[in-house]
C-alpha cells in the first residue's frame, strides 16, 4: 500500500524560498540541533531550519562557535533531518572546514550532504571565500551565504557588535551580497547590521535575504530557538523577542518531579505495573 499522503505539506525547497521572495511571502526560519526540537519547530510551520554552528554555544557551552567540529555538526544535523518533514534543512559549515581551500570545503560539504540528508549548507563570508563557494556550488550543493556579523570571525572583529555601521564596510557588504547572488547562492543571512542597510541589500538582490538583528524590511527572519523560547537566561540582545519563558517553566516542572520523588509520591498506584 502506498504511504503517499497528498494532503501532506510539501517539502520546502530552495526554489520554493525564491518563489516566496518573488511573491512577497515572508520566510520564517529557526535553528534546531536535535530530532525532538526539529519535530516541534517543523510542526509549527517553520520554512527553513538551520542546524547552526551556534550549537557550539547553546548545545556545547563554548564561548564562541570556533571549537565545533564537522563531526559534531553532522551528528546534530542527522537528528534534525529525521525530525523535519516539511522545512528545508540547512547545515552550517563549521570554522576551519572551508576557509582557504576549495577542495577541503567541497569535501566538508559533501560529507554534510551524504551523511545527514540535509538540503544545503551555509557559509560565513564574502569575497574571501569565493572560491570555496564556487567549488561547492559546482557540485550541485545549494549554498546560503552569511554576511554582517559572522561569529566565526569574532577574533577579527573583537566582539559581537553591530557590523557595517560605516560606509566603507556597508559598501563592501552590499558588493559581497551581489557577488553571492551572481555565484548562485540561494539565500543570504544578514546578522546584526543596520536595518536600512539590510533593506537596501534585500532590494538589491533577487535571492531571499534572511535577517537576524537586521530589521523588518528583509525577506525572512531567523532566531536561535533556545533564545526565543527563553531557555537561555543569560542572553537577551535588543533584536531578540522572547516568545516563552521555558527555563522557568522547565525548572518548575523539574522541581516538582524532584519533590515527588523525594516524597515517594511518584510513581503512584496508576503509574506502576
Ligand atoms: O549559527 C547560527 O545559529 C546562525 C544564525 C544566528 C543565523 O548562523
């Protein structure tokens, strides 16, 4: 018997995202790093799930995204692709696996595609990684660019402040965005840049521009799921809207469990065999 369900929501593809831009439909994106969260994020109707290298921070507790490895990213991504039935799953290329050497970049991207079942990769940077992007695209692997605050370059920037406030950096960012479009990237993430500049980039390119801390006049938004659910108490930048206080909710529930165990109130008669 066929398992095909014609009422199922179709899988989002990179071309569908481009149609959404053309039609002016906003694109909702979130990160996820595991099967359970990916199922919930997908069921909520998110179009694009990023297995971000922010996993280094929110899943592994590192201060920066630099230490996460390709193997780590592949492990997280495998769970996400199993959980996401509808959303496009995009995996971040981690620091050290694509900069400087197109052959290494291609080998890293091929591992991600073969081992995880994801549909695309994301890479931080513009003209400095042009050859690596070209090499990956030439293998038929869709690439999402990432400009503005690129956390893998935190040591060059000296922190996580707003980027491209000055004209020279803004011009450079606009020209990198045009270059990414010309190379054939399917979308660009713009992180923590002035809203007016982000709007200008979204107007200037025909591919979707997804913002995080880049204002409303772009084609879609992305947030780190733990941050927007309020699971990460220490992090509340201006651009982030908290949709729940999950840390409080979870701590209360967990505390009730601890009390019940200590009071021998769990398990009760109906919870036993
Ligand atoms: O790693 C990540 O989560 C990201 C988003 C912040 C865009 O790159």
